[in-house]
């Protein structure tokens, strides 16, 4: 089974969203990627369609942008 991927930057908005997502979904079905710590994953997130974080990419490739913590451009700086 393909996992959803939750991208975030570690800010309070992102951490709150991560906690909520992991309460709603089975944590075994969600890969959490902290883009502040894993900058090598930024291009993967952008290729998936992520414009800002926090965002959840579903197994079908849909991107669900949740609140607004930071733009992808902010993470590159």
C-alpha cells in the first residue's frame, strides 16, 4: 500500500497539523518529511505539487494544503 506523505517545516502551524493528521490517519500509512531538516526532499515535494507547507500528498497524488506555515521558496533560503 502506498503511503501519504506529510510535508512540513517544523513551525508551530506545521507541528499542530502533523499531530492532527496522525490522529486522523493511521501513522503507519503516513510518511512525515520535515523539509527544514531534509532539504534534499524539497524538489520531491515541489514535483508532487506542494506549494506551501504543511501539505499532505495522498497516495493518488492529490495535494492537500493545510493552513499556511511557509512557502516552498521560504524553505530554500
